[in-house]
C-alpha cells in the first residue's frame, strides 16, 4: 500500500505510463542523456515516465580527467521477485587506472573509498534497457498476503473506512544513495518532526500517520514495519563517469530539491481521465488517496475519508497519538523496527475500567489512568479525599434503612466536641466552624434528607405489605 508518483512524459519514457501526479517532474533529477552517469542496471530510469527500452550508448570518452578508460565487466540481468529488473554482475575483467604518462593496463586501479561508483570506465558497446512504464511509488506498508482471499479482506477493510485516509501531501527531503558501490539513487520523503509547530504542519506527517495505522490494523495479516525514511528509487546500480561528474550531478540535484521545497508540501493530483495517460474517473474525482499495489503495480484506489481541516484540538491530539507510535524519544528519531505492542481501543477501555493486565505493556500510561480512576462524579467520599473503592464498599454494606439504623445514624450525627475529644480525636465538628446562616442552611439540608428517608421507608413498608 503506498502513494503512486508516476508521471507520463510526451517524448521520454514509456508511452503506457499513467500520470497520477503532476507536482514533481523527476526527470529534473534523472540524467537521461547520461551526461554525468555512465551506467545503471537494466531497468534504467524508473521515474519520470519509466524506461522506453532499447540500447543506450553510455560513457563516451572523458576529457580532462587525467585517466584513461577501460572496458566494463560483462553484465547479465534477471527479474526480481517484485517484477523489477535486478542486476547480476559477473566480474570477468578488472578496472585499470591508465595514467597519461604510461600505456593502458599498467595495473588495477585502487577503489575510491567513500565514493561509490566513482571509478571511470567506458561502455562503448552500449547496454540494453528493459522497457517498462513508470510505476514509481512511496511504499507505506508491505503486507505478505497468504492467499487471494486475504487480499480481498484487505481491500474490504480499506473500502469500509477502517483506516483514516487524509488528503495526502508530500515534500521531497533530499536526494541520496543506498547500498554499496554501485549504489541505488533514491529520493527521501522523511517526516520532518518539529515540536515547535503542530503536527499537521510537519512535512510528510501523513506518511507516518498512514503507516502506523496500517501496521496496527494489518499486523495479524502479515504487515511488515517499513524502514525510515520513506523513499522512492530513481535508478539502481548507478555509476558516475568520474568523481567530478558525480559532484556536479548532486549539486544540480540539490538546486532542484530546494526549488521544490520552497513551494511546500504538494497534493498528488492525477491527469484528467480523458487525456492520454490520464487516470481513472474515480482518481480524478476524489484525488489525494492511496493505492493497493501488487508486484509494484497499482490495482485498487482508495480515496480520502478523513477530511480537513486538521487544525482542531481533537484532530491534532489524534495525529500526535498515532504519529507518536513510531517516534523514538530516546534517539529523537523515527524507529525502523516495530514497537513491541500497540494499544487497541479494547486495551484502552479495559485499562480505564481496571480490567487490564499491567504486565502486557503497551503505550497506555498506567499511572495516569490509575490516578484518574478514583475520581467518581457525584460521590461525596471521593470529593472528601476517600477512595472510590471504600465508597462502593460503604454502599454495599448499607442495605435497607430500618428505624434502628436511623436512630443510630442520628445519634452519631449528634456527637459534640467533648465526646470526640474524650475518644482521643482532635478534630472539631464542622458544624461549630460554620456561620449561623450556614448552620441554618445545613440544618435544612439534614431535615430534607431525613424526610426523604422517611418517605423511602414508607414506600418500602407499603411494598412489603402489598
């Protein structure tokens, strides 16, 4: 389940690409002319329309680098499990560092530590690229469904609205690389937390909000916790012509990312359905939703069901509660491992009513819950500082009111200061501390309560006689 960022281009990429967002043209980050990049794997450039396919002439002779070039090793390709091409390198030859003062082939070139893919080479024979439409997307959650029936259950749950789906907005954070040399080229979309502003103003807050909901709901269905930050892959096994070319490439990419960030988070609006490469009418009518993808290809669309504004006190409290489940307070960063246990509504209710097992753990603040439980509305004992447990026991011991018990109760109320002092108590009757007006008011209340008890006794006697 994720966000589709595919975008069709009229002249570049695959013609079967569907435009599901128009906010970002990732061709501004992709070196389709191979001006800086010397080679990629067989899938080529994945975003900005995908790969048209065919042979690509890569890495023409580099001038001014001070090094000669040698042939690259032979490369074979195979399809990966998710339907995307993966590279299988067979190192049949070694790179050589040919200086201008000597003939080529004097010895193997040392690897440039810390600069993946920076070794210079020339691929004059070209490399075949597998034609594929643009299916680039931000994965929010991976679910290992056991059967088609399990997939149908996932679709039904999302269609019923079991998950809050806000209007999704995203903002690229940075261009980066993943893996060892040669690395993968990725664009990061991390949630940029800032405690000085409300959560609805954090860039990419909706990604964390969706992930935590999806993981909690589908954990029993095979959901896998996603590593942070969220990202898309532009190309795999990227090699640059020289270190200088690589630095120029990233300098250009930084300017592009900064220009996007100045505009702020953007909604993902698809192309109109009647235009070539347009999305379905439902996507156009109710945009900014999420997709169910099978083997990397969108098959089902789910529109937003959580409407703005997200600025109310209740909504911001909800956002903080859900987003906070993936925040590591000690490291001050998003966690890339699943939390031990998530709190469900049934756990929260059971903890509030004192029926939960404290050893089970979870995110519930047990101390705060236990402290708030003794306060019961309308209970005099609780107001006076006594616990609600003692109050309930007192009520259970009362039973029906009899004349003997009434006399005993009135005698207890009539104890004066001297009797209390003789019994070893140092407290003073609250009645003597009150003003005459308050004493009169208190006596009226006692008379009313006594009258109510007498009426209740008459009702009980009539009931017994009947």
